[in-house]
C-alpha cells in the first residue's frame, strides 16, 4: 500500500480509508505501521486489521496537522498474506 501526499487530517486526528481491502489480502494479525510527514519521521501511523477482524477498515492517524499542503503524509506499507 502506498500513501502519497495524504492531507486534511488535523493534529491528533484520524481518517478511515473508505475502500476496504478484502480479508484474504489482510495480514494474519492486527498491525500498526509507521508513516511519515515530509521532513519528519514516524509522525503518522496506519492501522491494518488482521483477517479475523469483522471491521476491516484501515485507519491513518496523524500526530501533526496535515491541512497545509506543506505537511502531508507519505509511506509504503506491506505485509505477507
């Protein structure tokens, strides 16, 4: 999964990705993965639910305000399924 220039999330806020990934492509267990902001490392995270979770929504959490175009979230997240 690639996160490229995501914005519009306030500091301490979150965003649920509207498209769900079919459970067969999710990891066996729940996981948090680090994302980053431009010029700042590990300031955002993504929640990836495991195959057994009924609500398979991926959620991105941000530690800083990303409503300004100079502060966006980036990252690449992968897992074995």
